[in-house]
C-alpha cells in the first residue's frame, strides 16, 4: 500500500479484522485444542494472507495463478483426484 492515506489504512484494518472474524468463527470448533496464542497467531496469518490475495485480485484483475506446480497436492500420489476424468480412470 504505497502512498496509502489514513482512510485506506483504516479500511484495510477493518477488512482484515472482518476476514479474521469470519475465519475464526469457522475454525474455532475444529482448533479448540490449540492454545489461544497459537490460534490467534494462525488467524492473524490467515487473515493477512486472504487480504493480500484479495488485493492481488483487485490490482491484477485476475484470481491468481492456478497452474499446477511440482508441489501441488493434486498431482501427488494418493492425493485427491483433479477431475471427474481421473475418477473414471481409476474404475
């Protein structure tokens, strides 16, 4: 956010807080065994990651690069099938 105004910063902080709240409400039930510090750190990182992705979509006008890479879990043995065609091939 180069050259950001105070209003831009406030909007970004509000959006990150909203994202964090949404993620937290969905993930707390499955992560309730985590310490509060670990959970809060995870939520902060996830919210910032989501916010940065949203900003990239706005700036680049696209949803990101969906090409498969060597570490893509869809291409690893035993990973989930990447399409219905893969399901048919297994039968």
